[in-house]
C-alpha cells in the first residue's frame, strides 16, 4: 500500500484482521496489503471486497465482542497468511 496514510488505510483496510490481531500487528498489515492489491484484482476478490467494504466494520465489531467469533475468523485468517 506504500505511501497511504493511516486514515486512508483504515477505510479500506482489513477491520476483521484488526479485531483479531490488533491494528499494529504485522499480520494485519500483510492481510490488508494482500486484500487491497492482488486479491482485489481477481473476480472472486472483487465480489468479496464489494461486500466486505459494506459490512466489514460491522463484522469486525461483532468479532471484537465475541471470543468464539474471534477464534472462528482467526482460523481462516491464519490459513490465508500461511498460504
């Protein structure tokens, strides 16, 4: 994402990753970079990001309040990071 400032990054960022790992965690930054670059270039990525940009903050707020949701999403995010 290069020279984007923090406020711009957070408006197109990975809010769920932030809820799981924290805003300053390297994993959050890696996921944010991937989602806003390579992933967004695929058809699947465009569709997912279309919806994520509309409901992602809400989902992240639910994840922040639920350890079960946090564990659920963390499993998938950890897999994405591994791959």
